[in-house]
């Protein structure tokens, strides 16, 4: 946590630097900046950047000056005038990736500025979308994970036993019909209808965090974090040599904190792989409780299993009976999603309803677009 006195001193010092750079500021603007940052998250440099930009910048011409002062004050090692609050370890990296935008300078001969995404120029974002996660640099992964936060998984919907008023349906709504008839003093009214409501199916994510998935594990866990924060009926599990439920650990607003809590809970991270034993533990302990009944189970794994193939086949058969659909994301397949490449995939293939790849950002976006239509 950032101490209140240190935080106030930090904002005041930042205001002095902005005044020295030519931006006119008063006490009211600095108080508004501090209040806005406190409403968001004062320990997040990205939130702090936007809090100051919306309260301290009065015109578009001041944005390049503000960006330059923010970069030198918070992201570069200065002369000791800046306080040292307890920012998270990745805060500077995320803020640096966000500020990698061309500065706008008033020049009559220069072309108009093109719209850019947060942390990426539009052309760079298009290139990174088709670049495999294992080939990305650390800075590129930071930028990609900020985009992954915006992806939301929407499971297919199913009909429930509850009914609601509808324009057309199979069940007449006698109460509404009688009320309309009484309003017309006994004249026959148009027949009203009710139909069964629809609700999203439960979604269960089973993420392989073994050593062979090291290049994809963190991105997939962050993908699961954004999904669990967007939906109410989402369960997340990790497995390597054992199964670990991390739904509660991911229930945090900040992705870095959520991922740190999940990594502390998973004892076999970057270890071996026993897919069959892990799936058997899931269907025996959680599947019997109805956790995935009528839901969609998404398994993210490369299929490299060191366990008994018969155990994997039995677990997949039981899992396919307990849930509505089984989806398998294999990052090692790349674009060739029709050919299994390991013994585990060959054993699990007959029980899979949808096989897709999750090796890059575009494949995750395509999977998120296909999931609502999965029948």
C-alpha cells in the first residue's frame, strides 16, 4: 500500500515538474488528480497516468509535454526528487508499453495522427496478433496481455424452466390476457404468450501449467482471469501433476495480484504432466457435484501426458457425459488444428467437440467468437 503522505508528496512533486515544463497548474487541479487516482488505484502507474491526464491537461498540445514529464518522473531514474512508493513490480513495464506512442507536434507538413490502441500503434498491434506467444519478447507480452484483458468468453445459452412474457411462445399467458380483456370491458383481447428464458451455460477452464506449456501458461491464466471477472458462473483449475482450483485466487481486480496468488496456490507449476490423473480428479470430485453439468469445459493443454493413456481415455469419456461440450485448446498445434501431434491428443480426440489453437492473440479472439455459437 502507498502511504498517504508519500502519495501526496509524489503528486505535488509531479505538479512542480509539470509547471517547470510550461503547464499551468493550481492547487485545485492537483487535488482533483489525487482524488481521481484514489478512486481508481494509486498503486497502478497506468491508472495514475490517466488520472493526471484527465485532470491536469487542459489542451491537446499539452499531451506530449505531459507524457515526457510523466516518463522522466515515474519511469526513469531521476535525481532523488521523486518519492519511492510501493508500486507493483510490473507497473513500470506496463506504463512504458502504454507510452510507446508517437508524440504529436504541431507541424503543418506532418500528416494527421492515426488512432492508436493503448500501448500499441495500430500496425504493431496487427503484427502481434499473429505472432506466437513463445516468440514474443517480454515487452511484447506485456502489451499483448493488456489486450487479452479485453477479451471476454461468452458461453452458449440454454433454455431454463422459468418462463417470461414474450411476443411469441408455446405457453399462453392467461393472466396478461385476462388483464387486457378486463381493460377493454370484456372485449376479447389479443392472446399473450410466455416463453422459457435463456441463461448462459457454466464455463469451466482447465489450464495446463506444466513445463511444456511454460511459454503460454501466464497468458492463458490471465485470459482466464479476465473471463472469470466478466462472468458469474466461471470456474478455473490448473493442473500439472495434480489438480488445483484457483477460482478464488483469480477473484481480484488487479491481474498481477491475481496471477501471483494463483502461482502461490499451484505447487506443480512448470513441472511434469499427468493429464489423465488430473481429469480423473476433476470428474470424481467436482464433476459429481454438478459443477460442469450442462456447461462447457475448455481444456488448454498440449496433450503431452506422461500418465496412463487408459486413464486419460476413461476420464475424458466421463467428462464428456457430465458436461454439455468439451473444447480443447492446443497452442502447439498452431494453425494445423486438425492433426493431433501427441499420444494424449490421439486418446482424447474422440471425446472432443471442438479442437482449436491458442498459440496467438488472433486464435484466442477467434475462439471467443465461436464459443457463443457452440451447440
